[in-house]
């Protein structure tokens, strides 16, 4: 029997097969589901098939643990999730930025809280169903991209520390989604094999963040009434619905016609304005990144050529990075489009994750 491992189980396909694979490899598996959100009280009906911690999903995780013969626990962290993740999500939009809540959730809940619980249960490792790999070189742990390009999830894992990575297993890193589904079918994981993918933002199952903000801030529309769309010369083009309801690069839903498409290229929460421009005005050759976390290296003393991703599904762009005054200065020789404050910038050497941060 290998070491004990605490597996984060959402009740979905990937985490369930991750637990199964570790069991087959000889690990002493314990399952755990972190309940971060109360879907049943949200007033939204269409959460059941894909939510990560609904009662149905918790039961699916528990039933699989019983089927495979290992213990399963539930850890209720709704209050902490509200205080850390949801509050940040709302605050960032009100600040005119576009947040990525999965990045924060991964660090504080799927790793900080999970690793603490793992040690209490005598586990040496934690494991998740993320599609990613871990490598160690020169006494530094870092993430490598998974084999399945379509499912690759390293982008949302850039905040993980050396302590996190030292005690983490990613069983799915060398598999593709088709193989994972085949394993589930072969082993009769009937309750999970046909589940849909989970939501991008788990606490917004209807994918309508604007309605979520309005429910949380009932006076939001009244406070933002009268805001203007402006152009690069500060000429008024029309009225917007509220600056938090827009993001950099957005084209649809602007309701402004000038003969060719306009895009959001700047949000000013102080003056309650949203600046619009043509597509070429979204291009930039540089950006600044704060809240940095290095993985592959301890620091950057000299410029490093990397591929930078400025959003989850970004293919990445050639760039040069250098650390200055606790921030990373990024230069794009060929330019990059729709750099969005609040989003994550993640830097790669080939498949190796160098580090990341939050776009200023």
C-alpha cells in the first residue's frame, strides 16, 4: 500500500476517475467533497446536472466511494467561500475589473483548506481531477501542461505554491477526456458517466453574472444610472447599462452603431464611463502584472522569453518578462489583444508553467 491521499471529489466524471486511478495504483484513498455553495437556496433551477457541490453531486461522490470501498467526508466551507471568493468577485466588478474566481478558489479551498485537512487525516498527498502534470527540476516544483490540449487546465493553477505542489497528485495529466470516459464506462460508474461538464463559475449556474450582481446589490442599477459610452476623444456615443456589466474586448450587446463594429477597450468606474473603440485599438505591446507567483524559478533577474496567456482559452503570445519592484513587466513584440485588468496572466516555457499574476 502506498501513501494516503485525500482526493477532492465533486461528484463529476474527472474527480471520480481520478480517485479510481489512484486506488488502482495502490494508494490509500480518502475522498472529500468541499461544499462551497448552497444551490438549493439560490432560486435557480437548472443547477442539478453540473453543479460541483449540490446535494445530488455530494451523494454521487459518496456513492462512488462506497462502491470502491474507501471513506468519504464532506467539508462545509460556504461561509469562507462567500467571504473570500464571492466578495472578491463582486468587488472586482465594482472596481471595473474582470475577475477569475476559479484561480482564487483553487488556492484557498482546493489546496490551502484541503491540504490542512489532509494532514489532519494523516495523508501525505491531495489529488484533484484537474488535467495538468507536476514536474520537479532544480529542487523546484512546477506544473506542466496536460496531454489533452482541449482539457488542459494549468492556467487556473498558477497560484499554487511549492508546498502545495510537493503534496499534490494529478492522476489525469497523461489522459484525454475520451479515455477518462471509457474508464468510467468500463467500471460501471453509471451515475456520473453521462454528466455534463461543470460550470465555468460554479456559483452562477445560469451563467448570468449580471443578474447575480443585481441580486447581490439591489441598488446597483440606480447607482450606475446615467453612465456614458465614450470614444477615444471622450465624445459621448450613448448610454450604457452599468459599467460592471461589460468587459474588455466585448462587442455584443453594446447597441451602438457607427458603421463598423465597436469593442469595449476601457472601463472607468470613477467616472462611470465605458470607452469603445475599433478592433485595432484593443492591441497593446505591454502590460504590468501584480500578485505574482513563481513556480519554475524563484525569481527573474533577467528578461525571459515566454509564451503569455492573458485569458483561459488564449492560445498564448510570444513575450518577454522581467521582474521589477514586485511586479512583472511584459512586452509583446507582435502585440496582443484585449488585455483585461483583473484577469490572470500566465507564463510558459514550452509546456512548463513559469508563473503568473493578476493583470493591472
